[in-house]
C-alpha cells in the first residue's frame, strides 16, 4: 500500500481536469508527431486498472471518483474521450495508444485499454453502460483480430504501419489468452494458439 500511494501521488500530478494523463513530451511515432501534451489509451487503461483496484481495496473515495473520471475517457460516446478513442468507417470502436489524424490501431495498447475497462467493470461498476462499452470493444477485436495476423511470421504491431516485433508478438499471445480467461470466449485462445504456431 505504501508503494501504491507513491504511484497514486504521481498519477494525480499528471492528470488533467478531464481525467486524462498527460505525456509531457513531444513524440515522433513513425511519421506522426504527437505534440506535448498528448494522451494514450494504453496509459488511460492501465491507470484505470490501478485506480479501480485501489478504490476497491482501500475504499478511498477520491480514488473512486478519479476512476470514474478516467473511465469516461475510454467511453467513445463521451465528450471526454476524443483524445484516445475513435470509431472507424465500419463503425468499430477503438482505443488508440497513439492518437493521430489517421489512427494506427496499435494492438497491445488497445487491449491494455480494454483490460482497464474490465477492471473498472469487475471492481467498481458492473452496470449496463459499462457492459455495453466492453461489448463494443470486444466486438472490435473479435471481428478484426485476424487483420493483425502475419501468417507464418510475427503478428503486426499495428494496422497502419504493419511492422512486427518479437517481444510484442509474445505480449499479443498473452493478451489473447487473458481475453479468453475474462470473457470465456475460446475464440481468443484459438487465436493465441494460431499466433504461437505462426511464431
């Protein structure tokens, strides 16, 4: 708890009034320049996991209120989410690790965002609105996961640049195994197995 309090203090110092965590440097991501400050769906998801667990286990009212704020930044229907979520031309909702004019749909960042929402659902709010939001994102990954597959090789890091990375390939496999565990959907395990065989 002492360690978590240090992290909590640090998170609050970089959180703006809308519940977004600022990257306070400019960052070149491939051809895109993300100007200071910018925000990441991966960071929002991991912070939400932390805040939801902290609020649940400590019954800290401030942490609970901050978790609610961060949650709405991952709700693509919210006015607070424009920095880190996008709905594509096929009506699929995505959480973006690197928000850019043309989204790149980075897989690991998207899934870490989903895991944050799952922790919020599991520890804080299992209401229908959170269920529907999780369902929308899970539909996105269910219907698009094969686009990240690189048959006979390493999975794609994102859909915009189609780059590969062995470390992220293993992260993808573990993430799909975890998706199967929390959803009970064996299709995610099958996809993880397909990636492992391809590797």
